[in-house]
C-alpha cells in the first residue's frame, strides 16, 4: 500500500536558518503530494501541494518539488522565523480507483525555531 | 474555512464507557473522514464516508464505528473506550471534485482522554 516517510525530528533551528524536511513516498500510479502544517493547539492547514512530476508547490516562503525519479517531496525554506515553529506533515493522495480521496500521512516533524 | 465543526473539543472519560464524537459540515461535501493523531504515527485513517449511509474502514478501525444518516453529520463512536484510544481525533472533508486536487480540509480536533 501507499506510505510516506518523513525525516526524524524534532528539528531545532535558529531564526533565519535554512530549513529542509525530507519526505519520501511509496505509491502506485501518480499520486498528488501535500505538506500540511499544524500550529500549537490547532488543526491541520494545507501549506502547499503538487499534483504531477516536477511541479513545485510554494506558499509563505516554503517550497517543495515533486521528484518522481527519487519519489521525494522535500520541504524547504530559506530563512525560518519563530512563527514557523509547528508540526509539519507530508501526505499523499492517490485519487483514482477505490481510494475515495484518502490521504496517507507521514509521522510528522516537529520544528522549533529559536530567536 | 471549510465549515467543519467538531464536538466535543475536549472530553475525559473512563475505560469502558461509550463515547461519540460529532463532525458537522455546512457545505454539502460528499466525502468525510475521521483520523486520529498520535505522536510518532502522524495521522491515521479510522473510517471514511463517501455518501449518506456509505462508509468504510480505514487502517485503524478496530474499536470504532461510524454513522452518517445525513450529509452534514459524520459520527464516530467508541463503543467501550480503552486507554489506547486516548488521542486527538480529526474530522476532514474533501471538497467537491470540480477544481479539487485531492487535498482534504480538517476540523480543529477533539482531544479524548480515557482514564
């Protein structure tokens, strides 16, 4: 079945540092890929998405590129802020067939940014 | 705002008691989902629904049942709660197919503690 693997956390950075959170996936067909963010005490918000190979999703200074050859969708940001402290989830959706639009999630990566 | 309301938001109960969590949506979405969130496991799908009275099991459905008697409400029931069901439960909806790229939108979560 489909699966998503994220880098182990937690990740602790200083403000303005470069961020990479690795995500790799296993799936049949051509899944869509997503990054969600969860701020403390809140639900999940869609951060960015990519629906086909070589697509780049971007939002709020975050970027991720859908790499089919390496089955990866790594999240990057050039300069993190304290307000980026949150839990980040990589997810995929295989929308075809009998999947009924279910999302498969990675285990989440806790990011803490210090001033 | 995807118009999703979960209730209750917080509940503490004792082992062996029944618990029902409610997910209410106001935008007539066909697909609804229940996930649980646990540290180190990300979000895991419990049950989902693809229409009124149409439901199916996810990957961690043991000990849970669901009902969907009308479009706007999707109920998750723990018939006899156990401590292993202490978790944060999230309801999600999938927007209607037109314009959707597979993302789900989530409620704010219901934190359940089973003593």
